[in-house]
């Protein structure tokens, strides 16, 4: 199994944000290529809400979600107990436990940014995709996130996030690099399509949710523990970041956007 350190871990505050995700809000770029009857692999599936949504869209096809965390695989299994055509198993993106050419679509959402060798992961994703099938990846680009009103606390959060991910050998600004990584992995450039899209939080409910998630993540998740363990922050500094998130959430004109890059690459 991978020795990479996953920056976020699976604290409830992290799962709360991952469980919000659907195909419509997180994989819309892939929808035109989905067809009933396909075999789909979701790499780094986390709690599996996108995975089960994919299963409903390709039924009677099948979707397999893999994740390196046994704990989150258990959580995904429990949540999807009533969904037909979906299964979850522990597995490493760097050594997927499947035969060559096993899937029509191999998808990874917000995963490559956490790997020390995303190019090898893309090669592995292509190996398990049948010729003519598609590899689909989407990742945020942290430096391209933008918000209002200005907040020195959120600036500090952004700096700390880059420091922690760098210490983990990960790439916070993955969105802009997906095309480059896909080409480096040897995909035929004529079979690659790329683009960008965004999440945006601006209503009172959205601000409350997004700020609440991050106020908790910066004090209670694996990210917080790593920041302290690496000597990059202490508990007081993390509380300051949580206050900054709450202040942003309370701002009546608060607005936050997350830019994502995506790539569709023919195997
Ligand atoms: C940001 S979460 C994304 C979860 C899900 N794709 C979603 O968008 O809701 C990244 C997931 O990748 C998993 N992960 C990290 N490194 C991995 C690896 N080498 N192989 C498989 N999964 C990995 C983590 O355990 C985590 O659940």
C-alpha cells in the first residue's frame, strides 16, 4: 500500500465536505461520456457519494470504488448498502488490483493532488482502462482559489496548506498541472481534452457550511495534526485560522470560489 501521507485524513469534518459531492457538482465534465452498461472504476473514492451516483447513471453497468484507506472503504460500503451495481474495496492508485483493460471509464476526483507520483498513477489508470476507454481526472488548484472579503487569516491558511502538502510530497496546485501530467504519462495528445470549472459558495447557507467545515478541519483533522507535527503551526495558530474561517462565514458579502482543472484522456 502507498506510503504517501494523505493530507486531509478522514475526520468527520472532512467526510462532511466529501459527502456533499455528486456527479453534477464534481464530475459534470464526464457526463457526456457516461453510458448505461459501462464498467467504471473510481480511484480514491473516499466516502463514495460520487461513486454511487456514477453507479446509478451507468446501471445496469458496474462501478468499483477503491481507496487506500480501509476505514473509509467501510464507511462507503455502509452508505451504499442499498445501491445496486456498486462495490468498494481497498486498493492503491499506484498498483490497482485489477487486470489490464478491465474498465471503460477510470475516474479520480481530488486524488492526484495527494500523490507524490501522479504521473505513475495516471499510467496505472490507463493500464486498467480498455483501449478506447477514458481516464477522467479533476483536481482543485489551491493557489487559484479566491474569496471576498480579503482575510489575512485565510491568506495564512493558504500558506500553511501549501507548506503541509509540500512536506507530504503532494501538489496543492494540481489543477493547472493535469494536462502536463497526462502528457507525461504517455497518453496520445490527440485523445486528450481539458478544461476548468469551479465551485462557488456565496449564500448564507453555503457560507455557513463551507466555513464550518474548514473551521473544524483546521483544528481537528489530519491536516491540523500534520501542521503541528511538522512544526509549521501550533494549536493557538490553528485556532486563529478557525476564527478567520468563521469570520469569513459571517460576512454578509462573503464569496469563495474553488477552481478545478479536469482532463479526459483516451486510453
Ligand atoms: C480528497 S479525497 C477524494 C474522495 C472522493 N474522490 C471525492 O471526491 O469525494 C482523496 C481520497 O484519495 C484517497 N487516496 C489517497 N492516496 C491514495 C492512493 N495512493 N490510492 C488510493 N486512494 C488514495 C484518500 O484516502 C481519500 O479518500
